[in-house]
């Protein structure tokens, strides 16, 4: 279904900024998988119509940072109350080597389904489940599962040549790769899966897991050179906690962002997850180079890392997007939960930093600066821009018909709203998703994905978790 008319929406948010953040009119026409018109539209003869009375329409969310394999590692009590570094050892490093091919595929399906049911149409997954002589192709599995659901998928191919686990006798699935093996696989993936089109359904990104720990500096420089030669973007983790600051200072005598500049890992084709702990000089450098952020507020809160300075980054010129991070450090890995948290935490950070007038400050003025429209823009147009998907992320004529239709009339959390348009983000909770369209194709209808048995999937996940914990 690529030609239809959505009618009578209560509100249409566009993903754009300023006065353009809300569309004039309540109707949206789709032709050939693209938006043909927005406004107050009369039905054409024989045109299929969808009634959006008491609904808000948003651009489909663009999730710019995930670890889908972690959808099988939620709520692990061993690492539940740990901060980042001990959590890495307690949960993903301990359990990832036990995962089978079936576990990996099941985790990918669960994570993508959770995202789709929140209105997410594009998923960028930072997959670092690779090791020498791996018996299955985790990259191909991710592309396959995304295609089955009808989602746009960006593979951020992680991994590295160094291990952060102690000891020399590592299990096979925890062993590092060689640089040659890593780059050869990147070339294969670019050849088989990467589509540079602005509305691509498949993309590939160069994404060593984290610059200070995954590769040597000269190897990181080589990954940047090869990526740009292949026309690929670059992604990684950075400055999630004070540990990054200590580690880079100890090894290189500089700040983490300055270190990334020395290895050619800054620029408008680069984005980092987290960026929680930044000095003012680093914010300025990220802004000057137009480097991006995947803001992951829930995971940063869950791990006690802090709140990223997204408003300061945007003011400096950095690109802002939103990611849910892995479900092992975010048990609500969906875009409604994440954008709700992003709205609250940006305002909370500004409030925590507020200084009274008598001390030379500006009072509470900055605490009110982040709006729901800002968060929608970050989570849609911002993400699409960072991924280079310029035909996605906004509701404008000529753009890809990627959008979510949220019902506001069946859940009391939305009752009494003076401005129903903000409901999905401001009220949080479980979205009442009536429709999700990606490229004009229906992915979700009335909270369900056709031909996908969620009850059976839940049963399979419980059985798989039990088996996973039973392995050594």
C-alpha cells in the first residue's frame, strides 16, 4: 500500500524546527511511497482513506544507537546496579560469548519489534558481536530481520583488535579480530549491503567499538581513511563516564575529543554515542567540526553516567540525535520511552545547573529551553541527518512516507491534554500506535505487526534466556 490519504489528524508534527514544527492542516497524501501533499485535502476518486481522528502524526523515529543482541540480556541481576565499567564485565562480556546464532537472531527480532511498536522506522545498530572464525554472519542476520519487518536498517559494524577482558585464555567469542580481517569484512559489507541513496533501506557504517580501548591509534586512523574511501560514515562510543577522561589522559595526556581529532575521527560524517562527560573545550571542538551525538538518556541514567549536555552541544554546532542504547542497560529500549526521558533530562540538567541572579546567574530561564518539538526534531530529522538519510526524518512534500500515527483517545494518560500534539512524548508510557508506515508501506497496524506471533516470541525468549544462563 503506497497510495492513500490520511485524514482528520488532531495534529501533525513535522520534525522541523521553529514555526515549521507543526503542519498546517490535518491531512497527508501518500503517492509512490512519498509524501505528495500535506494540508486540508479532499479525497480523490477511489482513493484509499485512513481516518486519523483523535490521532497525532509524527515522522517515524530514527534510532541512531542500539545493541540489538542485548535484547536477550535485560535486567541481569549481576550487573543491574553497576556503573558502566563493572557492568560491561558483569553482563555483556560475561554473557555475549554464550550466545548462539539462534539467540542472536531472536534478540534482533525482539529489539526491532520493540522499536517498531514505538513508531521507529529506522534502526542504526552498533553491533560488536564479531570474532575470528565466527560460524555465522551476524551482519546478514540483522539486515534480514530488518527487511522482514520492513524497517530501514543501518549496520554500525563494531568490533576491534584489542580486548578489554583480562587474561590470555579468552573464549572464542571474546577474542579480538585482526585489523586486516576487520577491514576486509567492512569492504565486503559495503559491497553487499551499503546503499548511498538518501532514502536507502540499508546502510553500512565503520564503527570500532570505542576509540580509546578497541584499537591502537594508528589502526583507528586507518579505519577512518578506509571508511571515507568507501563513502561510509563513522560511529563509536565516547566519553560516557569519567573513566574515559582518566583513561585517555593516562595514555595520551589529552582529553578524549582531542584524542579523536588526532586520529581523524571528528567531522560531519562522525557521530558518537553518549558524550556525557565533556569539558567546554571539547563541546566547542565537536561543534566546530559538526560531529554528532546519539543521546542515550535512559542508559546514561541507568548506569549512573550522568546527562549529556545536548543543548550546549547543539548551540555549539554539533548534530543531535537520539538512541536507545542496548537493552541490557536500558530495559525500556523504545523511542517513546527514550524521547520522554530526553525531554525531562535536558530540562533537569539545565535546572541543576541554574544559578541565582544574586550570584551572577540567569535564574531558571535555561531550564525551560528544551521543548517537545525539540525532542521530536532530534529523534527524527536529527537522526536522519546524522545517518545521511536526507529523504527521511521530516514530514514534507517529496520526502519518504515514514511516519507514525498515534491514537490519543483510548488511554487515560492522554485525557485532559490541552495540547494533544505533545502527548506521545510528554505523557510517555506505552504508545497507542495505530499505524507505522516506512516508505509508504504499512509496518504496524493497531499495535500489531502482521503475521508476527508476539506470545510465541515471548515464550521463545524465556526459553532462550534459561538456556543461555545454563551454559558455561
